C-alpha cells in the first residue's frame, strides 16, 4: 500500500484554487478509480495516463489505483490533471522520489506517446503557484505565457520523460522565458487615414483620455468603423497589473498570444453574437467578449441590428465594471471594465439627412429603427457624435484644408497619455470610472458651468446618471487642456455630445 500527493490547480473564474492530486495503491483486483468531482475530460485521463506511462517505458501497477482530486466539492475540468496523476502513480510505485514533488506544481495534458499538450489558464495558475511559493512545470506551449508572471519560476517540458528526468536530478528542464513584446504597439492605421471628420476625431480623443463610451451615427462610408479600429492606437499602454489581468482573461478563454502583451484589447464581435457570447457563460463559465475587452475597447458595429435582449445585458457591467455569471452548479465573477464604442446608421436605408436626398424612410420606420436601442442603454453612453458624409474634395485632398494635421494618432496619443497622467495623480483611475461621490468632489464646474448644467437638466430632461456623465466628460475636456478647473466652455462641449437624448426621444 502506497500514497503520493502531487499539487496542481483548477480554474474557478479568475481564481486558480489549489488541487491536491492524491494517488493511493492498494490490494485487490486491478482498477483505476478517479474521484473528486471530475468532469468527463478528467475521467478520460485514466486511458491517456495508462497509455503515456506504458509508451514511456514505465511500469503501470497491476493493483487497485484510487486518485482523489481534493477538495472534493470543487468541479475539475480539462486534461490539465493528466501530468500530476501520472507523476502521482510513479511516486506511489516508487519509480519517482516523492520528496521532490512538494516543491512543484504541475499541469499538462498527456498525449498517448507521453508528449505534453498545452492547457488553458496557464497564467492565472502560475500566478497562484508563485503566491504559494512553489515552482510550476508546464508544457512548452503554455510555459512562455505563464512566465509573464514576474519572479515566478516556470519550467517548460516537452514530455513526461523530461519531467521525470528533472525531478530525479538527471537533466534539468529549461526555465521558461516570456515571449512578450512590450514595445510593439501592433497598431494598424492612423487617425490621419480618415479624411475630414475632425469633430469625430476630437470626440474620440476626449473618449480615449477619460475612458468614455461613444456612439457614432452617420450614413454608410463616413469612416465610423475606420475610426473605431484606430482608437487602440491613441490609448495609453497598459500598466503591468492591467496587462496581467487582460492576459489572464485571454488565457482563461484559451486565446492568449504573447504578441498582444501590454496592448489594449480590441474586441469587435459580429452583431449575430448571443448574450452568452458577450457576457460569458456555459456549464463551466468562461469569460465573454466584455471581459476579453477588459482595460480595452469593445466595438459594436451596426448597433440596431443586434438583438435588443443581447444589448440589454451590457447595462449592468457598463455601470459596475464586473460581470457575475451564475449557473446551477457554478458561479464566476469576471472583471469587465471595457470602453464601449458603437456605430449605427441613422435609419434603415442609412441615408437620412444626406444631401443627396436618397432617404425615403418614413418617420415611423426611422423611429422603429432607432428605438431598437433602448433608452436606458443610450443613457449609459457618454458621447453621441454625428458623422456626416465627407465631400469628395476632402477625400481627394484637393480642398487645401489642413485641419487634420494635428489629429494623427501619435499627436493625439501624447495628449491622451498626459490627460490620463493627471487623472492617475488626482484619483488613481480614469474619469469615466469615478463614483458619484467623487464626481461631486472632483468634477463640479465653476458658477457659469453649474448654471449651464442646471439649464440643460431642465431643457434636455437629463437623468441623474446623465448629469454625472456630463460632469465627468467636462472634467476630461478640462484635463486635456491641462486646466485645474472645470469651466463653462468645458461643460458646453460635454453637453454637445449628449445627442443620445434625441435618439431616445
């Protein structure tokens, strides 16, 4: 009778709780029992482990094997427990010294040949292992991702034999190195690529400076999507803790790539996406698009074409910055501090208000189309900007206008970074994330600005939420101008972006 314990990790939302893989050998008829709330892919590890040990020329015990994945009330999924189970069997049969196992944690799916395949969630698992003071052994394809955790010791292994050789002291595994490229922006395109639309570029600069949400309306071909795809290029780089959070979420979803380290996420799901695709979910809840856009941009094109019930799921996370997913047996909480960019046409044909007079939509058709986006959702959008059609002379660059020379991405990004630095020094977070009590303390305008807001509250019938959003937006305009006070001119510009009240009317 023999017992061995190997440490591994499960995944529960953003957390990676410790799992003790306990392997017990006893007399009786040969059997391989797996307990501890394993899901189907974990139960299938019995056959993968047996074949991997045999093909690696190890002796598979002809006795009763009981593997317990503790704690028993924590659901276990995926093939990440293959490697720790195999090592536990080797330690229990004394083919491997069990004394060396306590210093490490292990995760990896075994091929039948004994090779190691990558697993998702390597980064949050490595972070938890590092906090507990253990070294982590992972498949080569997952190790570079886990090595992004500062000061963590992560070893990259190609197969079961190399792991055993390392534990025996025969041949050391290579320490994994992060393959991230922090200096690479990965930005494609420049704001200057979009001719005209200086008003929209100014609005996007303000949105980027304060983390505000934006809705762009206008006929087809006016540059709405082009501008949205260039917003990541004017955002400041991620701080290290923000980059770790964003990378951990991508790792949990199985879509992390080292090349995007320190870049602001940009997610642009198709309008046929479901509510679960947006907020996350499933029997084993995984992050959705709003969490994958954490600390970045979520772009929703053709906003009225989205199912209204799908759009409504955005309302709570836009306010709270988190999403709580509850299923019958699992509950998970994921961060979702995303910056919403949306685009829509003004009517079903798209040409309402165009100088050509091409639009023949009736007022009822226009109203039905615009009302597909609910008033409560529009109320949560800080800025609404109209983007008219651009004249051909502007597109051709023959009108002699040089109004966009100072609105290229590099120049705008410098101003955005300077404004964000002011906000970080003043309150530690972007203006869009200020709580109501902080708005009253940090964003109140001067006497003229306060009078202007009061008149706008009555004339535009602004809600209390809209009132706070106007003040936060005015504070951002003032930050861009390096102004310590919020003046009436800043408030006036902020009120100019509250066109959503007209859409909701």
